[in-house]
């Protein structure tokens, strides 16, 4: 008798999760991390992903700017947060995308350049447009300027403002050339600052800020940073002895559902569950 083995095909995500508040047109996917205190473990990182509905509004042209950037606003945020490593967050990120039905959406993803964020978001949503958080890129150029020319000097201010403006307008090749032209052997600075030429060169495609703005893509990861503060830190970073790990995980799950406006739906579903 000949046996045939067939690989199990996972069910569609819609059969695993309950669809809630689907996003129909454009979504932004953002991720970040924050720290909370655990008993007997010390400070540990909470990883979070945020899904947001993106609204793009045309701006009125003016004499000074006949082609203004569209106005971008985000709302209807939903969250997944836990004491997870990147791969565990990836699973929850994928399922949250199923709840919000984002597969057919126009997608973007803003992050601070962290490889783990890029990896999991690209794996789950390969059509997502990856964008390096604008504030992160701007702050990095300021750090370079201060290290190269001296903090508080006119030279540092002029260099930073010049190349931040070039970066804003998508002239990334000029920014990369200027970074490589600095006298790095004689600059004393942390490793992350010293690695800036290679960092910007490798991420030019993710720093086309003029194109991203004109296309209506968010260029900041503020939704995740705000989510860490309002969803996690506001409740879980108060003065105390810290949290037991199991209690912390339960509270993070509850906070995620509450701030995603589906706490009661989840609560009733748990009450009706046979397990």
C-alpha cells in the first residue's frame, strides 16, 4: 500500500480571526518597542505594531507653492503589544492585518530603520512601501553635524540645515556624497554616527521623502511611538515593584483590545468560548 503525504495548507487568516473595522483604501503599518519593569527580571521590551487608516486630502495651491504636498491624517488605530521577540510580534502583526483586511489596501510602513521591523513587515506584507521615519533621519544628520563641526557651532547648523533640506526634497545622493566627504578619521563620535554614510547609502530608496509625500504616504512612525506611550507606558510604567510576566502579558492584551475599540467584543467571545 502506497502512502501519500501532503503538506498541510494553513487556513485563510479570515478563518482564524474575526474581521473588525476593515480598512478599505490605505493603511499605515508601524512598529516600535518600549520598556516595562518585570519582577525578578528587570526592564524588558514590549514590542508593538499599529495599523492605521490613512486619509489623504488635497491641499490648495498657492503662489509660493503651486504643487503643495497633500495633507495626511491617520485614525482608526488598532494595536497588538506583548513581551515578544520580533518573530512572535510578526505572527500577531499578520493576524491583525487579517482583522483589518489590509491585503487589498494601498500600504505603507514607517520605521526608524530597525532591521527587525523591516524584516517582519516585508515578510507579512510584501507590497508595503518601506519608509525610514523622517524624524529619525533628521536627528541622525544633526548628530553627524555636531560630531563633525562641533555642537552649537555655526558650521554645524549650516551643514545640518543644508543637507536636511536636500533630504526633504529627495536629493539623497547629494546627502550620501556629503557624508562620505567628511573627515571621519578625525571625528570622535559613537559607532552609529560613524556608520552614517553607509546607513544613508543603503537606505536611499526608503528616504525618497519628496515622492512619498506627493504620493500620500506617511513619512513618520509617530503612531507607534504614541501607541507605546498611551497604550503601554501610561498604564504599565508607573511607580511600583513591577509586573509579574504573566500579569503583564494579560494586561498588554487587554490594553491592545481596549485601545483598538473591540474590548467588549473580545470579552464576550472569551465568555462564550468552550475553552
